[in-house]
C-alpha cells in the first residue's frame, strides 16, 4: 500500500497535483511572450500579486520572464498561470526556464 503510494508519487504529474508541505515557498519561472515595456511588466506584476497563492513576484522585462514565489504549501497550476497571462494579453512559455538557450 505505502509502496504503491511512493511509486505513484514518483510520477511528476501526481507530485504537481498534490500540494505537499515540502513544496513550501516554491518558486516558478515562467516565460512571458508579448511583454515589451515597463507597463507590461507592472501590469503582470499587479495581476499575480492579486493572487492569493503568490507571495512574491519578480519580473524580468529584459529576459521576458516572471519568477513567481508561492506562499507555503500553495502553488498556481500552469493552466491558471496561462489563463492569468492570457487575460492580461500575454502568452505563457513554460519551456523557457529549463532550456534557456542564448
Ligand atoms: Cu507594454
């Protein structure tokens, strides 16, 4: 039984769906397409700060990404982040963090 649960937890998707206490203060880097000026950056920052789950956000206009820091045990799903950015007129790019090619 426990073995099965551990096995299940090793699957990335399951880990993302369950908010474990170990994920406290988690950070997430998300690329933002369409962010071109400081007004964009400010608007995006305001949008994410208004979310309950977000503890802090840093926006890099130059590198076109946001660094989200979540409150203890909380997180935003990629779908939710995509929707928030879409509402604001931008496009989320989740592959930007891992494959940061020059
Ligand atoms: Cu702008």
